[in-house]
C-alpha cells in the first residue's frame, strides 16, 4: 500500500513540475480549508461529528479596490454508525466574491451529497455531487471609459456611449467528484500516531452554464480539480508533516500550488472522556507556480482552529503589486472523535 501511495504522489508532482500556469479565477490559498469547494466527494469524510469552516480573502489591496472573497461551509456524516458500513455525507457551502471598480461579483450556494464506501480496513472511497445556483452581478455606474476623457482628465458627466446592458443573471451549476482516503492510526493511551493520505478528482460546471454579460453570451468552461493532502505523525516526537498540492484546469487556464506545513503538538488529546482536546501549531509554505509564495500559520485548540496566510506576489505583475498579493484567514469548528475505544480511521 505504501508503494502505491508513493507512486501516486510522485506522478502527481511530475505533472506539477512539467506544467505551465496561466491566469485562474479567484481562489483560496488555504485550499485544505475549503474541502467542498475542491471536491464534493470530500463532504462528510473526516474523523468527527460535524465541521464548519469560514474563509476570507482580501487580494490586490495595494492596487486599490481590493478583491474580497468570503466562503462558508458546513458538513456532517450521516448514518455513520459503523466504520465498516457505507454511509452518506451531507454539506452546504456558500461563496461570494466582489472585485474592482465595477463590483463584479459572484454569489453561489451549493448542496453537496456524498456516498462513502469503505473499500479496505483503512481506506474509503467517496463519490459526491454538488447542486447549486449562482448569481452574477456588476455595477457599471462606477466605471470610467476612454470616451469620458476631456483632454485633461476623466469627466463622469460625459456620456460614455457604452451600453449598460445585462449586468446580472442567474444560473444553475452542477459538479461531481471522486475522493479516496487512506488512514492508518496507531492508537496509544496518551496519544495517537496517524498516517493519512487523500487524493481527489473533481469536475465542476458539468452543465456548462451560459454567461450573459451585456451583449456577450458564452458557455462557462468546465473545471477540473485534482488535489492531494496528507498528515504524517513522526513517531516518538510531537512533530507532524502535512504536505498538500492542488491542480486546476479550466479551458485554457491552469494553476498549480504545492507545499507543506510542519505541525508541533502542544497538548495531547483526552482519551478517556471522549472529548478531543488536542492543541497544536503548524507553520507552512506553499508555492503557486509562477505566481506567489504563500507562508501560512495554523493554530488549533480543542475543536477550534484558525489559519492565517499571505500571498507574496512574484509574478510579472509584481512591478505594480510591489509583491503584495492577498491576506487570508480561515476559522474552523470541528467536533472530533477522540475517545480511546471509539476512534475511527477517517479523515
């Protein structure tokens, strides 16, 4: 099994190294904290009773009129009475993004349902679907045009001659994903040593919804997402290694981000009462190919965790951005399973 996992990881990173990257839609750098946005198959696949996450990103503030993105998700495993039985995952997520002078924005809500099947003693396979609706909006009244230049400056009282057209529309959206998880946990009285690996493949915009801005009408490209992540405790120490990588492809656009965090366990979790109270801090670094370096810090105490990161822009755009990319924060409330005799091998 270890050999298979090793080959999968190596193949994925070869794909990363050999690829090229182009512009990609607004996204979260802390992608491990947006499981449903990456793969509906990840819904309900974790070691716990419920999980709620809120994410916020402020990007390109140095350029004025920053891009602001917020997301929230909630998911639970259903009918999870026996770790060797198939069960469901149910989740709901929300996403809102506003950008630039025109406040061009997207608001989307998705319902995610996943079927989770144990395929071996320490492995699970999940197939999930996302069903959602999205509202696209823009306000062109605050936008200036070249035709409003009077020879000395922009004059907003001059008629731009531009058609305001259709600046808002709604569409339905469909997605699906396959998610595999291998988790082998060595249970001790004081603490657990965990080795966990997951890989997912998802495809969004299956129905290729139509975009109808002003006089333009085009189909939205489907979006392929491949992600891998792991958690490996170093036996006999308080250290853990958490590698992760993600690959996006949507039409002619592609993006790759990869990196690793090192976690230090500050306190072991309670084993007798069933209440999980472990705490720890993780420091990581990710690299978005040809775009940004992303330092990250995560702190967990009991069922709560917070993550903070910053995108340091190193692309050709850095002359304008002055290396300033975007600040990001995530908040997670995660009721975990931690009792000595109730532990399950789940992500």
